[in-house]
């Protein structure tokens, strides 16, 4: 079976190797057929593969666009903004660099696990699909928990805040209480309308900004090499690399919290898994774009950190906040270059917001199609209204929590707290995904697997996920963590509370209300005007 798959896949690859911009893509009949992975007997969710992929723009993303989708998601706010908070957390340059290497290793392990699942179930939704395939009882519990997490924590407020702060630096303006928030709100509304009303233009923007980010990061890396040569205005480019581990923290909490930030900076390697319904030859494309996209980012990330540490002292980086890249250019090229770089970082953050929003809206649409009860009815939220090609309702679901977070806590506290609170529930999901992988290997060994992760890598990822679930509750070395005046453990509790809210929502929908009002939930499928198939539930009175 495996040999037959590879034979068919390679033949098809000869005809589908051309990529790429969405505006130039035409969907052939062959692109519309079900992929060569026949796992219908374990199909997750209520809808079949054909029903899942109906509606919208069809299969218009190829290898290049998918690689840029990963690069554009990974490179954004993280590498330009979080090195300072990571350094502050672990206390030394050496420990900080080791965490970036650890993040690279963990990300590749995670990528390979998600590749195994993604090639088994080549449909949009990512973790939603993989959890549904294994955790089938109680029915819909895994789906609802993931839905609450994805909706409440799937926002892009951090990228909008970084865009605003860097634009203000470039303009030479002091960030007022509402100035930064106003700019951030403008960004999220612009991106929502861009993807919702002009989807092809949104894809072009996304690809162009991804390429732009690679160029900017390459410039930082090359500049760092020049600094290390000693031929720039930086007095001692090697000072941070002498006794690099001096001052290292001895607290597990500090390393766990910093690791969340590193993993957040690497997050995005699974971005194609969320939009597989829109990918041509999804199995082959995923296996190429995933390692290529993450590999490009990992190399650039490690070298960029070296460049930062070469151009500024430990104390300067520690105090730079979310503008560490601007500090780099100021020290190397002067204040004029600092402002120019701030514009570049702002555009990079914008590209990240555009990419994250694109994928998140598709996940929200998949959740609505599954029948998870939402206000105003699932038909609206699952649809591609108003264009028939892009899910504006799914974008609105993404917009609402982003606006709340931008308007909520002060940006200086919000940014690190957002990174932490996003990371903890994701580690819980990651833990259960790896458990699901081993369960599938044990219970369903004959399932078609176009890609199989080497099991020691999965074990390593599982151990790391378990550590990251426990360590944040241990008291940090400074006693307060990195988000004072908020308690250091608060982000963990918030993350757990959000997931527990999913359990309560499921229990109310599936158990409490039917029992109180005496009805049972009866599913049915309905095809919308744009071709989308959605599952709806009717309340059947129990006599």
C-alpha cells in the first residue's frame, strides 16, 4: 500500500509542481479529487473529506505559497521582539542561545508529529482534526475544548501591538495610553477586511511580506557578521560571548517561561495543517513545505540572536523591551537607521498578523461547520459570506478577542503575558496530540501513513511538553516572574480556566440542556449557497 501511494504521489507531483500565486491559480478536476490517502474508516468529525473541502476558492496553494505561509507565520513579532525578555528570564547570553537551539529541536519534533497526522488526515483544522480522530468519547468534548481555546486564544493582538510600538519609534513619537492601542486596532480591522473582501489580494500581501521578512532577517544576520569582524562602531562585539553563562538562572520556572516565549517565536510550523483544504496535492506539499519553511526560519533565528548579542551589551538588550531589533540598528548604524529598522519590523509584524489571521479564520470556519453551537447560527459562521470565496464570518470570530486584548491591559504588561497565556494551553494540546500519536500507532497500525515520525523524537517532544506543564508553577528566581504586578503563575491558571470553560460549555450543550428540557440532539447536514457543507443540530423532543 505504501509503495503504491508513493508511485501515485510522484506521478501526480510531475503535473502539480508549478506554483503559485493565488490570483493565477486555476483549479483542475484532478485537484478536486480526494487525495490518495484512504483513511475513510477513521474519518474524524461528522463530515466526509469531500464535504470538508467543498466551498470557497478550492485548492489554490502550492509548495511556494505554503512554504511562505509557514515562514510568514514564524517570522514576525518573535525574533524582533522577544530576545530581550528571554535574556531577562534566564539571566545569561549562553542560556538564552541554548533555549533558542532547544526551541528549534522541539519545533522540528513537533513538525514531524504534525506531518504524520497531517498526511493521514489531509484536511483543514490542524489539532482539531487530530483530537477528533482519537478522543472520540465523550463525543464532541475534544472539539469543544479546542474550539474555546482556538477562539479565545487565537488572537493576533501581540503582532498588532508590536506593529504599533515600532511605528511610533519610527515616527519619533512617545506611545500614549491610547495611541498605541488605536494603531493596533486599525491593523486588525484592516487585515480582517483584506482577507474577508479581497482574498486573492490577501494572499499576495502575505507572500510578498514573507519574502520581505526573509530579506530583512538576512540583512540583520549579515550585519552581525560584520560587527563580529570588529569593523563597525561597536566597541567590543565579543563582550557577551566571554563567560557567556555568567548570571544564569537556577529556577525551573524561569526556563519554562522563557521556553514558552521561544516556542511562541517558532510557532507557525503547523500553519499549513490548518488550511489543507486549500492546498494542491496536500500530502506532497505538506511534506516539502513544512521542513523547508521551519528550516529557513531556524537558521535565520539562531544567527540573528548572535547578531543581537554582538551589537549590544547584555544590559542594553535587557532594557530594550519589544524594540530589540531597533536597538541593534541604532548601535550598528545610528539613530536614523534605528527608525528605518522600526518600519521594517512593523511591516514584519503586519505580515505575521496577516498570516495568522488567514489560518485562524479557516480553523474557526471548520469549527462552525462541525456544528459547535455559536450565536446567530452556524450557517452564517461556517459560510464564505459575502464573496463566496473567503470566510469573513470566521475572520470576525478572530477579530473579537483580538480587539478585547488590545483594549484590555496596558501594552507593556500585555505583550509578555499574552505570549505566556497563549503558550500554556498549547502545551496541554501538544501533550494530548503526542499521546494520540502513540495510541494510533498501537490501535490502528495499518492506517495509511505517508509520513512516520521516528518514535524517539515523539518521546522527546512528549517529555518536554510534560515539563512545560509543571515547571511554570515553581517559584521563579526573582519571585515575581516577568509580568509583575501579575502573579507569575497567573497565565497558567488563565490557560487552564479557558480550557475548563470548554468542558462546561460542552456539558451544558450536550448534557444539561437536553436533560432539563427533555430533548436529544439530532445532526443533519446542509449545503450552503457557496457550496460549504455544515452540520446542524435539531432538538428532537423525547416522548
